[in-house]
């Protein structure tokens, strides 16, 4: 004769398993751990341009890579890090367009905040546009002396304005 009695430990294990499985499935759906990453190679020096984002697509016909959602861009050869809502890499034009709360940090501390920024790779030039009725913010780190160290001498005094009589 088989016993119908089940031990409390096996019932606890089943109860725990019944709780853990739905919670872990919900966590896998609600909090995806994989972030899309693309690395583009430039034609001249083959240095990597790495883009992390929630979603990415590449159009082989137009040769445009588009990244959306929590975009993080790293271009170590140029000393550039950037964040934005969206990024597009135009391989033919060798241009990167960033849009949506763009923040760019360059090696050495220079930075740009804007709504849209185009980076022209061959020229090493940024073109930034603000949101409507706003301004672009750029911060440049300035050396205070020619040899790269800060001068201890005070800044020259400003001459007094001559009054007109």
C-alpha cells in the first residue's frame, strides 16, 4: 500500500518552485540583460567605433546603421564618448548623427550638450544644434600657459574706461 502522506519539505520545495519560476520569467522579460552593440570600422585606419543601444538596425542598401534607445558611443581613437537617444552612422559620408539629449565628452575634458550633433569624421568637426528656444552648451578646457602648466601669476588687470566729458 502506498502512502498518501507527503512530507512538508517536498511541499515547501514545490511551493518555492511555483513562486520562483514565474518571477524569474517576468524578470527575463521585463529586464533584458543583452544590449545591442555594433562596431564599425573606418576605412583609413580601421579603428573601432563602438555603439551600444537598446535597438540597432543596418540598411545595406543605404549603408546607414541606426541605433535607438540609451545610445552609448565610444570612439577611442578620436578620444570621444557620447550618449544620446539615437545615433546614425553614415558609412558613405563618414558622418555620425546623434539626436535626443546628446552629451559628448572628449579626451581632455571638452564637452558638448545639444539636441542634435553631427560629427564629420574626416574633418574631426562637430556641428551642434539646440532644442527650440534653447542653446548649445560647450565646455572647453583651456591651458593657462604655453608650457601646459597653470600660471601662478594673476591675470592682467583690465584698463579703466576713459569717461567722455
